[in-house]
C-alpha cells in the first residue's frame, strides 16, 4: 500500500473518531439541558398550602379498672394463701357480673421478703436500742416476713356498670383500686374518619382561596397530618377518682360510686400543599 493511501486511511479513522466524540458530547449536552429545564420547571412551580381541622366527641364504651391485692405474713405461703383467697373471691364476683375471662388479665405478681434492719453490738452480744448503740457495732438485717402482691386489669364493656364493679371489688376487701380509664374501643377507626374530614376541610379552604386568587388547583404536592384527643370528665368524677386513689385504707363503699363518663374529644389537623395554575 502506497503512503498516500495509508495517510488517507488514517485521516478517515481520525475523522470518524472525532465525529463519534462530538455525537457523544451532543447527546450528553441534550440530556443535561433537559434535566436542567425540568429542575427549573419544578422550582418555578407555584404552590399553595392550607390547613384543615376536624373534631368529634365520642362517648366511651369501655371502662378499664386496675386493682392490686397486697398481703404480708411470716411465711410466703401464708401470704399467698390470704391474697389468693381475696383474688379468687373478686374473680368469682366479676364473672357473676358477666365479665368474660378474656377481659380479666393479671398484670403483675410478685413475692418478696420483708427485712428488718438493726444495729448489733458484737462485744455485748446484743441488739442495740433504736436511739443509741455503743461501739463496736455493725448493721444487721433479718427477714421478718413476706409480702405477696397481685395486680389485675378488668375491662368492663358496659360502662354504666363500672361503678357497681368498683364497689363490688372493694366489698371483697380489695383496698388498692385505681387506674380507672374510659376508652373508645374503635378509637383508631374513628380517628381515621376525623382525619379524612380534616382533609375535606383543607380541600374546601383551598378551593375558596384559589377562587379569590383567580387560579385553579392542581395536584397535591404534599400532605402532613396529626391527630389526638382525650377524655373529658365532669367535676363529680374527678372528686370520686381522687377519693379512691388517696383513701387506700378506707372501707369499701356499700353504695356504688357514680361514674361520669364524659366524652372523648378526637381531633385531627392536616396541612396540604397544592399546585396552582
């Protein structure tokens, strides 16, 4: 092959490679510009944010009652025997009132020793008085008894019977009764309904605002929400609950306390961002 032909062939190869490089650069530049335009369009997109709120009052349909039986004796078995008798009497009463086994749950059970601490005079070989102990002495401890505690949670599905159940538990000798809570069994479902009402409220506000601005609503860009609620009681219930919680050594009432159930206030709030056109 003569030198001229070789030179032409090399020139052709060089030009071909240059053309490929230019094509690659052109394609890359095209996609770069396209993505840049999209970013500019997104940044320039006009939006509007609105808040929506909703609330609903719901009467509780479940009462939860917690109580604890505590007994002490010189031996663990003796303390268990007395505590078990009281708990079994209460369980029999609850079942007689129509409380099912699935609604009665033991939430805690423990046995622990009761210690007595004192000072011991080693040289005299005697226990010191509480107010004074001559040296040399050291502290000693000894087990003087055992305490048994059993805690139970009861779910009362007829809220109107809650006062009667509390009185009945106290009548069986249980003195530590507390932790009464009034709840809505389908709280999550109702809370979701209230949240949807808040979204509708936000949509209505957005339409009115868009009309005032002379724009139209586009797609939803973002949505954030929160919900909450609590039980509201009247003054009578608050006084009764305080009495039960503080007067743990009182004799159980023979008359069932009146339980004012109040209502659960379930609230929801949302923030919705719309595209406007």
